[in-house]
């Protein structure tokens, strides 16, 4: 009843080029600080069960087959062929790829080729700053090169993304830092830094955000569930309220990624502020059989024109598949139930499904087909 | 199976007396900071869809008809006749009306007449203080007039309401401020204030709350979702814990309004403290097709004798309709399912429905029919 | 379809030995600060309704019979016989009993006998410290006796439990306090203390936690809903993030009890940290007909090998019954639906049910049958 012929994955990463064993595959299923507890496996998670549901059939196996059997078949096909079958089976027609994570991951061009889809690049601000720091000799040249790099990246990228929330927390002072403050912070950072050192200074994180805002490109902000080492209470999107208010009316859209378990807060901000959008996908990969409920919670306060689909997938093409299939099924189930109950008309349900699956992203990121 | 023949709307506002065009009507559907984002409309929200579901039939149209068609029919009938049909179709039998918002809104008498219902007034404390400030020459006369005004209002009003959470945040010091502290704050406020200036000083906000507590009239406290300019993390009702503890045993009931997305926290407080009640209606207008789930979340911890229905409607009689219909349907669905599952007896389900819809409010506010 | 033949209640208390009247029974149904509000009863809560659903049939009455009738039948059988019928009807095969609450409650031996089950003791750290303080003359002897008592208790107990979150809040400094700091805090506490005085000093609470961690026994931490006098925002398990990180790799497991309304946060920590587990039962007793949804929310992020069942029951054997029945029904419903939808295989559903109901607890606590 509710169909989504086209899916724009507005935030994901590439996939690993290397063959994976059972252990290395399992390690990609969750974001943990340490190995699985004795007597447990990361396959016994919502993500693990969702992978076992959706992926084996794309490689010619029965759903829910044992992990070892699935991995054997995956190796039999080879990582490239398995990746192609999986990506092409996901239903995703456009990938927006954050290229800012380490590891031997495919980039947008390969994602497009392997997935028989379009792909565009998202530039991660903190990595850009770290790369500029690696090659700049002085504070002055660092700051000049940084501004130039951000503006240069804006010419080709489809969006910027920031992990300021994971690096420092989202409770950042809302206004742009002053030039002297930025120079001081840059000096301290560069002086104490070795090549490749991570940017965690709050003044420089804010400076980066404001350079990005000035570029006019959509700016994605990581919120909610994050990477090992972070604290989720420091990534509650409500902490961004004052930054959001400070950036209102400047013409740059902000997209709150992930959100869960604070996704109702992200939806609230998308409802209050014209330039704020919220993500409705990455959390589904983590919550699996609960995807319809999590999606429905986002659909409470977020206006339907302000919700964007993503998988947030990283490393395994299985995660792109799972993100897309869970989203499609959840959206069909949630909207289909509302239509069946008479709460929504069928026409509205179909229209909102197309908006959330692809139309909103095409409009916000200026993609073809918009 | 579960019926609610009588509905006491324990918190709403009046309706606009002016004819509305598509844009002015749309602007009433949400609480935003700025116009809808390009390419979006506030009709594409849960509130917009709920209005299109429930209201057109009351004006002789098909459910889910296009907004322009609905507005044309509304203007054809005229704002007064359309308002009467809508309010009388809501099923609300008593309106408790907060008269403290600006704009050309109908008051309790007109609401009663237009809605063929009873109506009583709720007095907003901050507006009362601002009106007293407008007409008092000195700190001493301001404080004396303020106390007199609150006690005078208590003679006719059915409750007081406070937006201290939206003005300052709910993390207020729990005890009453001392007389010297109050005089100092009043002096500073009056000295810097122009006529109509808003009260945001935390000492005076607390002083007002304690005068209201002393009156013995039920005191409604805004929590959770609020007005543009506020931050929802500052309106989490759990921030009121110490104030709630400080007012225990004084004989004055506290009613936590709205609550969402912290409605589980409000329900918790209603479960722990004998004098605390929680609201189960206004959030439903914002969450539309999700109303049954939001209501069910309130029904987790809140004792069934401590939950009160409201619409929180403001400006559009459509919002009174939507608030009432969503509540009625959600309550019937949630309790009906529990009865069908055998978790509750039918008799208990029917009894709880009557309590939440009207009985609890009649008891707390001392309304006839209690 | 989904069965749980064995239930290990990983956290509960004993039951009262005295006959109860309607009022004294009612008072055990909720954790309130004060008597029920005028015109309300604590029987009109999810817990009250769940007791009326599940318990009367175990005493030969119809489900949902009136409280007075149920209490009359209970007295007719006598507290001992009624308790036996209830506990034996709960389906619980092992009770882990926190013996650290005051009142005339049965201990593990009686629980085992009355319930025809196994039972083991959980030692409450704060009570242990208070008992040591009652009998120690000096700071030096107190600290020596404390360490000895904790290590002695570890020989027989199955776990330690801490209410540091209810006494002070979970935002404790994560590292162990230094010896001088501990001596200073102990000196101040002992000097100002009367026999039986409660331990609330944050330095001593941390010291206790770290002694317990050193023992290697599983350590249960109260989080979320607590006792009268606490504030739930101070018991959000996310506040434990840094303590959790500081105890990683030491070989001691941490179990987050209760969690609700922050149970998604507890599940998140169980997903990120190998040594963290989360509780899936006590919240169900409080939320009754909503148990399936609350359980499903825990099942979003928590790996299935990291979830443990408990009732959290205290005083009334009815609460052990309700905790067990609600859990069993909720688990069957949630997992059964996922199996019916094809999201999970039947075999996986049955396996996860056995893990959450008993297998995980047997492994973590080293119980027979593991």
C-alpha cells in the first residue's frame, strides 16, 4: 500500500575491501568498548538478527541461517561480488558518503559503481581540520588553509558533517568564537599535537562549525548514539538549542543525525526551527525489530517535510541492506496502519513516504530528481 | 466498549474572532520560530493531518479534504458559525479557559455560549503580575497589590496557571524567597521595565508561585513542550521535584501541564506525591496518529485518579475538536485493548475512562457534577 | 510459542510475615511520599490492577475481584499459606534476595522453603557499612572492619547491591577516593552519626563501590525509579558512564537495576561495555499492562546476552507473582510477534527467551544449572 520506489541514503560510509572472518565481521555489528562479554556474541543483538534476516536471501541462502554459514557463502562469492549483490539488493538509489573515517573503505565512486546507484561525498569537518593541521606550519597558515579547505570542499561535497558532539559534547557556546580566541586555541592545539592528532578543542570545533555554516552547504551534526568513548548525555540534541537559534535565518540547513535515544528531542527541534531537519534511519539499524516504533516516535513531532532517511552504515554492505529494508518495512507498516485506521488518507500516506524516503533529501541537498 | 460521555477540558484557551486565510490558519497549527521551511507546510504535521481528519465532516465536507477547500468552506460559514459547529462537535462539556494569552480570543463566557457547554476561568499568574506592575507606582504598592490581586482572582477563578518554566526554567530554588529578596527583585524589575514588560525574574516567579500556593486554588505548571524561545530541557518536570516536596501537605494541588516529551517523568511525580496531577491531553494534539501511544505512556506510572484531560487548544476551535477526538479515540483504544486482553476488567476500564475524561477534574477543581 | 520454563529472579526482597489489612496492603503497592490523594486509591494503578488480575486465581478467586474480597480470602488462608500459594504460583525457580531493607521480612531460606525454589543472598553495601559503623570505635577500626566485612560477605553472597544513586545520585566521581580522603570522610561521618544513621557521604559511597569491585562479585547498581526522597534525574544510569569506563577490564560485572524511565540508557550501556548488564523486570511491576512495551524498549539496544529478569518485589508475595507473570507474558508477546512477523526465527526467539529468563543470570551469578 505504502511504497518507496526510491531511497536516498543521506548518511553512510563505504564498505571494507577485505575478506572478513566470523570475528572481524561480528566486530562490525556494534559500537562497543571491548570484546563481547564471555558467553555472548554480537550476533545476538537486534542488528545481528536483522542482518541474518535480510542478507542471506540476497546471497542465495535461507533467512536466519547460522552466521558461520553466511560468512562461508560470503567468502565463496568474494567480498566484491557479495558487496555488489548486497548493495544492489538494498533498494538505495543514491548514497551520500561520509569519507572521513579511517580504514580501507570504498569511496563514493566505488559505492556508485558497486551499488548501481548515484553517490556524492559528505566531508567530515574534523578530519579536514586535522589534515590541514598536518600540513600547516604556523597558526596563521593553519587558519587560512582551514578556511580555504572548507570553502574548497564545499564546491564538490553535498554536505558537511561534524562529530563535535562525540569529540566534546553538544553543549558548545552558541556564538562563533572571536578571532583572538581561535588563534589562541589553534596555537595551543598545534603546539601539543603530533601528526594525525584528533581535534577535540571546543573553540576550534565551534570555529569549524561556523566556517561550515558560512559556506551555505547543509551541515550534519552527530547527536545521540555515537562512538566508543563518548557519553550519550553529552550528545542530546536539545543541547544544540542555542546554536540552532544562533544560526537561524542564515540560509544554512542543519541536519541532526541519529538522535536515538533522544530522537523525540531531535524531532522537536525540526518542528520548531525552519532550518533544522532530523534523521530517521541510522537508529533503525541498531534497534532492528523495533524499527517501526522508533520511526513512529520520530514522526510524532517532526514535520513530514523535515525527516530524512539514512542507514548510517559503515564497513559492511549488510548494514546498508539492513538500514534500507528496516526503514522501508517500518515506514510501510507505520503509515499503512494509520491509513488503515482512517487517521491518514492513502494519498497522504503515499506522498509522505516518498518525501521521507527521497524527496526531502533531494530538496535539501539539491540532488537531481528533486 | 469504553465510552466517555462527558469531557472536562482542564486547560485550553479561547478561539480567534477573525476570519483566517490559508496562511494565518496554517500558522496556528504549530509553535515555530519562523515560517515553514521552503518546500514544506505546517499542514504536513500530525496536527495538520488530525485537523483534516476530524474537522471537515463537522462542516459538511469529506475527511482529509485539501486545506484550501476546508478554509473556503470555513469562510463560507463564517468564523462564528464554523466555530459553533466545531466546538459543539468536540464533545467537550466543560472548558477551563486560560485567559492570559494576548490576541483577540474569546473568553470563558463566549466559549460556554458557542460550545453549548460550561466554562470557567484559569488565571495566568505572570500576566496578573504584569498587569499589577503596569498600575503600581512603588515596590511596596506593587507587592501589596500583587498579593491582593492573586487572592482576589482566587475567588472567581477555578485555578492558577504558571509559565515560570517557559520564562526561566523549572530549576527554581524550591523554597519561598525571603521578603528582602522579593523587594530587591521587584525594585530591579520595576525600575527597568516598560509597560507590558514580561516577568522573567526567577525570584518574582517563585514569589508568585508561593502566593498562589497559599491561596489553596489548584496550581497548573507548564512543563515539557512550550512556546518559541524556550528550551525543553529546562522544562523537564523532574526539575520541579524539590518544589513539589516543599509544597507537600499544604493543601494545594499541583497539576503538571503538557509534559511531553517528559510525560513519563510527570507521571512519575503524580505517582509519588499525593498533591501532584498530570495532564493527558495537550500532547495528543501535537502527536496526532500517535496519540494512543503517548497516552499509554502516561498511564504507565500515573495513578488513574491523578490524570486529567485537556486539549491545550489555542486560537482555532479545530484544535479543541482534535484534542477531544484524539483523546477519546486513544483512551478507548488503549483501555479497550487492555480489557480485550484480559489485563483489565471491562468495569474497571469504563470506570477509569470516566475518571480521566471528567471525574478527576471535577474533584480537583470542585466542579459541579463531581 | 515462546516459553520460559525457568525463571531466575535476580533481584527481590522477602515478604512480610504479618497479616495485612486493606490499608496496609494498599500501602505496599507503590512507593509514595504520603497517603493516597483524597478520592483516590493505590489500587487504581497499573500495579494494583495487575495484582487483581494475576493473584486472585492463585487463592481460588475470580480475576479482578474487589480488593476487600481478595484481602478477606488472604486472611482466611493466613499469611503463611497465602504466601506459599502465591510464591509457588509465580513460576520463579530461583530467588536472589536483597536482605538489606528494614522490616519483618522473610530471608532467603524462608523464600526458598515457601516458594519451593532455590534462594541466594544479595548483600546491600550501605547497610553493611552502617552495621560496621555501629560496632566500630575508631576510623581505623571502621575502615579495617568494613573491608573485612565486604570480603567476608563476598564468600557467601551471590552479589552486592548499592543504592548510592538513591542516597546521593549516580553522578559520582568515577575513580576510587584516595586513602586520606576516605579517612577524612569516615571521621566526619562517624563523629556526627548516631547508631543506625544512614550512609549518604559520596566519598564513602564510592569507597564502598570500589571495595565491592575489588571482591570480584557481581555488583548491582540501583538506577531510575527509586525510593521516596530521591530524584529520578540523579539516578539516570548514563551518569554512571565514567564509573563504568573506570571499572572496565577489572573482571567485575555491573548490573544496572530498574532503569525505567531511563531503561533505554541502561540498555545502551549494556550494549557498549562488556561488563555491564541490564535489568528487565522490576519496571514491569510498575507499568503493568504496558509491560510488553517497556520490555521491548530494553530489547532495542541491549544485547540479548546482557539482559536479566527480576521482580524487584518487596513485602508482598503478590509482587513476586505479578513481576513474574507480567515478564513471562510480555516476553512471550514481544518475541512471539517478532517471530510471527518473520523478523526472528522461532529457534532464536525461544533461545533468547531462555537466556533472558534464566540463562544469563545463571552465567553472571555462577548459579547451578548454568
